[in-house]
């Protein structure tokens, strides 16, 4: 399964009169809904989006993610990862950094999201 994890600096956004936190979350939700993705889970201020079609997941999650990177409020993104199983080790997940493109980390698969 492919997933996107994102977390905004909500305190920073609330202090900036140019942005409304609710509007940003609605915009993010609309970016992912358009290609058929959905909110899988919300844990505190961490949001997980996914899509059921595994073959199309990289593109359908990737395109909205690239659009989000261009938004003026992107500077308030604390975490932004494209997450998927490692093709080399079925017990590991790869977290591709969408803030610092080209960086990634691997973590063991747990029962959580």
C-alpha cells in the first residue's frame, strides 16, 4: 500500500494572518480527492492519505503532493512523506521525503498506519 503522511505547523499557520488552517486542510483534502485518493487516518495533526488502486498509487498520490509543494503555505509543512513497502525487504517501509526531494529513510513495518 502507498500512503502519504503530512503534518502542518498548525501553530505557525494560526499566527500567520494570511492563512486559515481549516481552508488549508480543505484544500489538501480536495487535492487528494480529485484523483480518487482518500483520508485513511488522522492521528492528532498527522494526516494519512491513500488510494486502493496499487498500480496507480504512485502517480495518483504523487501529483497532488507536487501541487502541494507549490502552495504558498507549504513553508508550514513539518512532515511530508510518500510511504510504501520496500521492494528489497518486505518487512520495511520506505519513507520518501516530499519536503527534501531525493531524501528517504527506511523503517520496520508496524501494526500502525
